[in-house]
DNA sequence: TAGATTGTTAATCGATTAACAATC
DNA sequence: TAGATTGTTAATCGATTAACAATC
C-alpha cells in the first residue's frame, strides 16, 4: 500500500521529469531530482522503488523511461472524459483552461442551473436538469464540482447516482462519498488560510 | 514549532467551527469535531493544545470563543490587501470571487501584459509595466500569481523586488523564494494527477 | 457528587533518512 | 578496473493515538 505522502509527491516527480525531457536531458540521478524538489535523494529512491526499479546502479534514471513509467503510475496514459458542474467563475475558468488536453483530460460538457450562454470555449453548457440524462447517455470519467457550497452536496449525490466514480471538488465543503468513489478536493480558502497563517508567523 | 500537518488541519477546524457558529451551536467536544473531519479526538485536542487550552474539562469547547481563537491563529482577524497578476481564466475567476472579502482579503488590482479591459468586477486592470510603480505607491500584503508558467518566475522576482512578502501561486511551477518570503501554492494539475492516480488504483 | 471531557504524558505507529552491498 | 549510483535494509525521527489524571 502506497502512503498518502508518496502519492502527493508523484505529480511533482512527473512534472520535473517532463521538464527535463522537454529540455532534452537524457539521464538524471536521485540526487538531482531531490535537489530540484528540495527533498532527500533517499526519499526519491525510496518512493520510486515502491513502484519497481526504474533506475540503474551507477547510471541513474533514464528520463524518457521514467517519464513514461510515472505517467503510467499516475494513470496519465489514457484519455478521461470530464464534465464540469457549475458555470460560474471557477467553472468557466476550468472550461477555458487549455492545458487539460495535454494530459488527456477532455472537458465534454458544462452544467449550470442557469445556463446563460449555450457554449463556453466550444464546450456546450446544459441546464442542470439535463445532467441525469446526460450521464445515462455519455461516458463520464471525472466530474468537476464548481458550484456554490450549498449545492455541492446534492450535485455530488446526483453525480454518484448517475454512475460517476471520480469527483474533483472545488466547492468549500467536506463531501462524504461512499466506498468506491474517488474524491479529490481543491480547497482555495484552506490554502489561503495557510498562507495567512504563515504570513502572520513569519519571522521578518 | 508547529508542524506542517497541524497547520494544514487548522483551516478545516476553522471551517467546521464557523459552520457550527452559523448554525447557532454553542458548545462542541473534541469527539464531535473529530468525527466531522474524520480524524481522532486525540488529534483534535493535541492540535488545539499547541496554541493553548481553549477548552474546559467536562464541558468541551465554546464555539464562539474557539472561532475567534482560530481566526486569530490563522491571521484572519485583520484585513489583507491583495493584487492578482495575470488576468487570464484563473485571474479573472479569482477577481470575481466574492468570498474573499468575508475573510478580510481585498483584491485591489489586477495586472496583465495585455489588459484588454480596464476593469473586471469593479477591480482595475493595469498593464504589467505599472506593477513596479504600483508596489511603490500601495500596500500589498498578498500577491496572487495567476500567469502562465513561463512568466511566473519573473513575476515572482518582480513582486519580491517590490517588497511583497506573501505570494499565492497558481502557476504550475516550483518557485524558489528567499527566506522571509511566504509562498503557498495551489497546484490544480497536481491535484488532478492525484485524482487520476486514485481513480486508477480504485478497487471497484 | 457523578459524569463528562479536557490537557498532557507516554506508547505506538509510520514516514523519513542513513548506510551500504549490489552492480552498472 | 574504478567511480557512480541504485535498490533496499536498518536506524532515526516525528506524528498520531491511547491513556488517564485533572477538573469543570
């Protein structure tokens, strides 16, 4: 079983390795990875070793190979069909973000209680009433909750009832999901509170 | 010295306590807080004890008092002047988010290399060239980086040079900041990668 | 008083780091 | 071969949990 701490570091490894690959670098050592991420080389090796030995003694890690391995570990070797519920500030920002496609995440539709426009950035905006039917007719791997906090819970329920297994939640609530449902939160306010805590406790 | 793990839990305590206060609840036990956040009562008491004893044996915690204490600990008992650099999807979404004010975070200005409109949501959009001058003339407690990843580093440098001490970074890069500068990252792609990792490794 | 629940110490658990044999 | 660097075990460190005396 892989620990939370390890899982959270995987995307950072992946990001750094991708950067190296883009820069044409062919090999890298645990020491170099470690210093780029401000962690220890021991931890890098320990972490990667959880998934099998990708390196070679005396040589290090092959960047191209490691990139592919990490992508596979993270599940980035496939395409995900995504919908966004809530076409407010955040929903629209996410719909407009071009970067998702690079990683295989395709935003297929937006839903809102009050769909003021019919499409945003080429993505259709549907009325919330249509969500249930949409889920019956389309594959949805990931649903993004970008609603106000009051409706987040009922939206989550509707999504789960409709068969969605993975939820990416941007609403500032602690959602409870049943076993077998994957939930990942982005909590901007929590992050901002941590920033303010740190600002306050900074030794100047 | 308070550990990272504790600091990250503080906003969750605060959010829950605020919710109780809004609901008119007057007292709460560590057990109730714990079950709401899916942690142990021991941990709740241990965490809160780091900042002094806010509870009372045999009674629990007074919600109103705990709320005020947590707000003070998090530095939410004052007003912050904030600017946002980058008026793209995310920058605009943040500028439009009404909730910041409730916690005392005031967005005073936006900056963009190409300010296509003069104001968003009543917040002025300035040309990036004006950033330096703005920082000389105005108090800025927190600067948000909502640019593309390529410009994030140079923006951070400009902010730090201009005297900004706290940076809230939304760009997908590992920024390096000198001692005395507070940096907090929101990494959407990392969160999405974790979601995809968990989706892949879910036992269905 | 009896019951409840904190604050805090001690015990446990898990994660990080160090060390080094294996080996490219 | 000599040097470099991994994979992996063992040691250390820190965080979480359990326990309970203090006390409201």
